[in-house]
């Protein structure tokens, strides 16, 4: 450019080409007048329209495709990259996690300049902060250039390999820098890898470039790849065998998956596998895959894939799935969620050994044929009326009292009620069942058993058996089979329903010593002693039961319903409490509060 700021006209041809590159495309042609104005404004070159037309013709003659739009002007139609190609390159850079954001922006800027300004405006950049993760390695391009040189010249390199720590920074995984034989650079899984060999070993290893530091190029010739166990690298087959770029030798794997899920195999292995279709709608695939990669592939697609071979891989997956299951079944919500998922899949709702509170009544199941509640806190069974297709209901060790909703299940054939707070079986009148299991419930009246429409199998505990008329049952149901199970440890309902002896605190002496002899007691002293002794001798839960049972006169059933637990649990708790109070360390102290014991006997 001259000192006056104007350029010589001999540069006009170049400047016209640059103007067309930057400001024209098929949607934005430029007239000769617009080109002349841009020449004058940007470069200080004055040309007539005819001269501009001659220069455009010269560019066409030189091989630049400049297309004319009738009455609209001209535009440069031949570029080094089509817009679609530029977008592909820019997106590749944008979403490559191995390129730091600063360098990615610079590279994208260069790519955008290869199109017109209108193309640049149409490209919306995704900033590094918008991405899940971007490498912070500032030496990525230097590494690529250096490793390219090493590979091209077949030289060894030395570097330190690292791993990310909890501080999100790199930390060495080797004790010292290692000598590595570099063979290929590979872009996979949004990362750049070096396929190489640590010189003292004979296997291939994949190194992520963003984890390489302290790299140096040597002048020593690298080891021939034929001297490694790999023998050679065919890149397509190598990537298919290492979809996650983990280190290891390929092994033969066989896996089964549904036909509709075949893409998970294609995405990982390309077409480098064989398959056979099965009659059940599944396919069996066979491939040569590094076992570590196959392991992570199977975990990632665990709900779609079953690995059949090798057995060592099945064993690893079974162990991993077991650990995952234990981690995700640690809370009641976890276990309930799994039970609900299973029920929605197969119609069998099985909840055992965890609390569900009121959640069970809020869920809906399209089909439910079996319900099993064991060792749970379910007390309200009204929700079962929504599932008239229920055929089997098991309620065991639950605080439920009212079972009348069960009477509204027309297809019910098996009913099991054990260790609950059930007091009335009136709901069984007129009901027809294939099998009934009844034990360890505070039922006072068993007459509804003789008034059912049908019953083929009856299983009961020993206490219940003593209260039933077997002859009447067999007369009512000629085909009935009755089984008395000693392991069903029935508790007499009279005890469950009966309140404790009244007259606290003297009734404590009556219950503890239980000898039937009349007595008088120092009630004031005894009450003061119990206030001090009970919190020490009993647990907090036992103390609560003690006061509600012996001071407030509640029955075991009443306390169980209040607590939302099966009454049998409280019977066992009462036994433990009395055993503690009858122990000499308590009973000797309690005996001191007798004023008289027996006929006119001073204590």
C-alpha cells in the first residue's frame, strides 16, 4: 500500500477475489457497483464497472467459479470447503473434549473465515463452559505435532503418564518417565489417543494425549510393531476391538441381545462381528474385543445385553451387578422402587422387610395378580380393591387390622394372613377360596370359617387348631385338606385382647411375682422407685410399652395398632420386659415394697 493509503490498481484482481470470498454466496450475490464501493472503502482502489467486469472474467478464466445471477450480481460458487463441510469440521472441533476452549475458539475462527461472512454469522458457537468437560491441556497441538514427527520418522518418545485426582488435576501414575514406541494417533470417544508400546513390554497401550506430560522426542529408532504381540495394526479392526480404547488383547466374546437393540453392537464394534438370529426375537453376536472394553460395553448396556462367553467376563459382570444392586437397594425407597418396577413388568408385587408407609396406595399397576406383603408397615389394605384381578394375597407380619377389602376380590384363590392385628374374619363369609393360611392373629371368633362357599386347603397354627371343630369343617367342605403347622407359633387371642391388671403401681408386683397371694404395698415408694428404675432397666421402647400396658391398662392389640406393628411383636416384648423385672437384680428391689404378703404375713 502506498503512503497515501491507496493500493495500486494491479492488486485489484486479488482484492476482488477476496471481496467475493468474504461477502458473497448464492444467497448474497454482489453487483459490480457493490464490488466497486467495497474496493474503494476497504482498499482505496478506484475501478470502473467495466474494469470490474473484466477482472471477474479473468478470475473465471483462471479457474475460479464465479456465477452470475441475472439482474442480481455475481458470487463465488467454488470454495475450498462447502458450507456443510465447514459445519462438520467446526462441530468436530467444538465437541472434541481434548482441545482446550481457547484453542478451539481460535481454530473455529480460522474455519469460519473459509466461508463468507454470512456463513460465519449462521454458526452459533458452543462455548467450553457449555460443554460437560473440556481438556485443560494447553500443549495438545504441540503434542500432536511432536508425535506426528515421531511416528513419521519412526523415533521413540519419552513421557510421563498421569491420571486425574479428586482435585481435578493430573497426577503421575508412573514412578518415572517411560520410553514409548509410538505407532498411531487415533481420535475416539471425543478424545485423542496414542497407540504405542512401553519399550520394556511387548503389548500395545492406548494413551490419552491430555494425560501425557514431560514429553521428549528421542533420536532412537522405535521398536517395530511386528515385535509386539499385536504384530500389526489394521486401524478399523483395532478400533472395533477397543471401542473404549482400553488396554488389553482381544478375546472372543459372544453376547445375546434383542434384534431391535442391534445398534448398540454396531455403535461399539462397527460391522466387525458376526451374528445369528434366534427364534425368540434375539440375536447372538460374536466378536474379537478387548475384554476390558467388552466389560464396560456390557455394563453400559446392561439392560439390553447378556454376555454369554467368556465365562470369566460373565463372572466379573455378575460380581459388578451384585455390588451395584447392593448399593442401590440400601434404603426402603430403593427396595420399594424395585418391587414396583417388577410388579409393573410381571404383575407380581412382592414387598418384604422394608417400610412403604402410604406409598403403596398411591401407585397404580395396570395388571396385578399377586400381592405379597411380608415384614412391612402396611396397615391400610383399602388399595387392594383397585386390583380385582388379584388371585393370590399374602400378608405376613404386618400391622393390618381390617381385611374386609379382600372380600371384594372376585378372582382371589389363595389368601395367607399370619402375624397381623386381624381380629375379625367376618369378611370370609360367603367367600370361596382354594387355599387359606391363617395363624398368629388375635381372632376371637372363627365361625365365619364354616360359612364360606368353598375351601380346599386350610393351614393353621397349633393354637388356632385347638379352637376349631375339624368335624364341622370336613362336613362343610368334604374335600378339604387341613394342615397344622407347629412352626406357626400361635398366641392365644385372649392374651392379645386382655388389658393388664389394674391398680398401678401395685399391679407391677402382682405381675412380676404372680403367686396369687393377697398383699399390700408401699405404693408411693414403689411408684418413685419405678420412675427411677424403669428407664435404667428397660430400653426406651420397652419403657414406653411398660407404662402404656401396666400404668394405662392398654391391651397388647391396642398398643400394636397405635404403633403400627403386628401385635405378636408386642407379646414377645412383654415377655422380655417381665423376664428383666423378674431377674434378681430387679425383683429383690421390688420385693422391698411389699408391706404384707399372704395371710397377715409381714414382709
